[in-house]
């Protein structure tokens, strides 16, 4: 049981650093996209710096954290194989699949920006950043509440939370546009 607690702790630490990387990388995408609209030489200076920052964040923190969180998760499932048959774990794994899809999309955006391809607006990136937040809230509540989790209230809660995020986004956008 002591090994289980160490593995669980390591899993949680790397999930936290993974999410931190995902939250910050998208914020850097916003800055990189906005720097593209700056006049020279500011544009070139900022672009160069953001490329270095995103590279380091992506390959030194975010990707290793994703890999290590996954390794420790698989180790936990190996130690507790009955979990895979529990409904809460199956739903959690569904959210993990969404998290990996989000991660891979961020990787695609990262590659585009490293090649000076600007396919998204900074507003899109601000909204995109909320995807990880919704996944994080969903997984934390699911894991903590487990069998006590009422699926109907949970779905309604996530929808309401998403609506609040969108309203906050629109409110913040108006404030930014006034400045």
C-alpha cells in the first residue's frame, strides 16, 4: 500500500505540471499571435523570444509531464486492476482521451507557430485555453466523488461551468476592446 501512495503522489504531481504546461503554452500562443501584429523590429524580437519560451515549456515541462503522468497512471491501474471496470474510471478515461486530443491539437498549433503559420486569432486561443479548464474540473470532481457522483447533476454542472467561462470570456473581451 505504501508503494501505491508513492505512485499516486507522482501521478498527481505530473498531472499538475502537465496542466500547468497546457495552460501556459496556450497563453504563450496568444502572445505570439499578438506579437505578429507588432511593427518591426519589435515583432521579430518578440517572435524569437516566444519561440524559445514555447519550445522550452513544451519539450522540457509539458511533454515529459504528460508521459510521466501516463506511466504512473498505468502503474496505478496495474496495482488496482478492478478500477478499470468501475463506471467513474471509464468516464475519467474518456476525459483523459479528450485531454490527449487537446494536447495533440496544442502540439499542432505549436508546430504551426514555430513555422510562422498564424491560423488562429488570439481571441480563439483565449477561448481554446478554457478547454483544459473544463477537462480539469471534470476529472477532479469525478475522481474525488467517484461512486457518489450523480451523472445528471455532473453533466448539468459542467455545462453551466462552460457557460460561465464563455460569459467571462465575452466580458473580458469587451474590457480589452475598450482599452
